[in-house]
C-alpha cells in the first residue's frame, strides 16, 4: 500500500500546464497560504481542497484520493435504481454507504420537443455489477458535446473485475433472432436511438415514456420526432404484444421491449404475436478484462499526456476522474460552482491540474450545475457536499462514481 501524497503539495511542487497545444501557457500552483484543507475521510480515502489561480480567475478545487490497493477500498457506480431516473450525489452516496462520491455522465436534462418528456437518462454507455446497463446515444444527441479530438460517444471510465481503474470504449453488439430473420440491435436503454434502428428497453429503464428515443437524428438532437415507429414486447421468448407507438410505465423483469424507428419499425412490423424471439446484447471493450462498472466519460489525459484540442477559454465548474499507479489510485475532482469568487476551470486547466496530481489517465464528467463532490462525515455517517454548488442547490443526476472503505 502507498501513503497518499497531498494533492495540494503536489500542485505546489509541480507546475500545472494550462492547455494542450504548442503555445506556452501560464503555470498554476497552489499558492502559499491558500486555505488548504486536508482530511482523512476513511482508511485509504483522503479529501483535500485548495485554490489555484488561472487566467480566468481563482478556482477552488476539491479532490478525493483513493488507494484501491488498500484492503476494503473499492469504487463502484452510483445508480438511482433506474436509467431514466435521477437522485442527488449526496443522497445516493449516503444510501450506498460511500466514503466519497462525485457526479457522473452528461444526461438528457432538457427537451426541445413539445409534449416529449426529458428522460433524465445518461448519454454514454454504462455497466452495473458487471452487466450492460445502457448503450451510448448517437454523438449528435449528446448533451455536453465539447470533447477532445478523437473522443467518441462510446468513451468510458470504469473499474475492471481485476480491481484496476481504466479508460476504454464500450460498443454495443446485439441481435434479435426469430425463425425468419436476424435483426441488429442499435440501442439499449437509450433516450435516443440511431435513425433506422431498433432499441431494447429492459426493466432497468424505469417508468418514463420511451417516446424520446424516436426524436432527433444522429446529427441533430432538436430534429423532429419521427412518426414511423413500432414497438414489440418480448416475454418468455415470444412476441407478446405489438403497438404503433412508444409506450410508458414499468417493464417487467422477464420482458424486453423493442422500439423501432423508420427502417427499424418496418422490420419489427413483420413480427406477429406468438413468434419466437430471442434478444441478446453485450458491451464490448478493447480489453479482455470485463468491467465491474463503467460510465460515460470524455478523455483528457492518456499515457501522462494531455490530449490535443482541449479548450483554454471557457471556465466552468468541472468534475473529473483521474487514474494513477497502474489503475490502483483514483482522484475524484470537482470545483466550486458559479458562486462566490471561484471561476471554475477550462478543460485545458482541468487537465493540467489532474496531470500535476500525477494522473496517468484522466476523463471529465458532467459539470456546470451538476458538479458535486461529497464525503462521509466520520461523526455522523451522513454525506456532506464539500464544494459550493451552483445556486447553492444540489442537482439530481442519473449516475456517479462512489468510493467505499470498509471500517476496520
């Protein structure tokens, strides 16, 4: 096991390069006397807060460092119980008994289509308890689309079944097999399906209407909803019911709902009630080690190098996750919101801070009003939000990352 080095001390010793281009950028360091806070939250889990100056103004940064090699220290997905559901980070963390937690992926927070409900579902792929939870929406349907060059809608952060954290990509592979045909599955529990595709919805989707999945296009989230839809319910290996419109309400655990749009709808219309049907799917990564959990996250650093194309102009509240020591150290980072004197960070500055902490790999998560970091209060066991929130209100989110430490 390693002793956890102070994040503020690391910043004081190592300049933080702002940006990723060839232009020289000012350095950032934790200034002397900058109200550094350091607390042991639990065995192997340390919280720190410090201020860094940037060209946009001072940014208050909150970091939790977790040693995953220490017995009893693990990371996992925070999950509100359904894909199309939201809870606050502090509530999910407290209910799960987490030592620390941050918010996760960008999500369907607002809706451009009249009469269509925003689902609250996350944009990227995710894995829960080693099993596929949802696939990635098309790139044009994402919220928070600013990303580094080469990033995709399938990028994720997660921890493998070997206990090592890593960045990767998760690609959905799935089929619907009947005696007459084999159809490709284009989505899993997604608030937006690719044009001409078929998506599967399981009991993990929740109760929210599936109508949003047939709105927009692969390139334009605000494009009109299609009226060419068809929905098929598969129960106990057979087509049970069919409908011309997307449904709503809970889905039974033994049931899969297939929603087709355009060409996908036309293919499903050939399936009559009573027809045998089998639905299978998986999320494939570039590693032979399966994920224990994963969620959508955009890369900032790979192999100790800041990625090109990171914005150096727009400072916002940010949340990010960093990886070091061969996947055995995690840094959970969030900044203060748009209140007080904290400016937030540009993506270039965010990557610079993470690099100076020692991150070999790092990704950014949802920011703005969603940026939240919470830790467990040792005296009460209650979750306490550590950063100053946007408008002093904690926003409900669809997922997050939690760190747990067994009390020994």
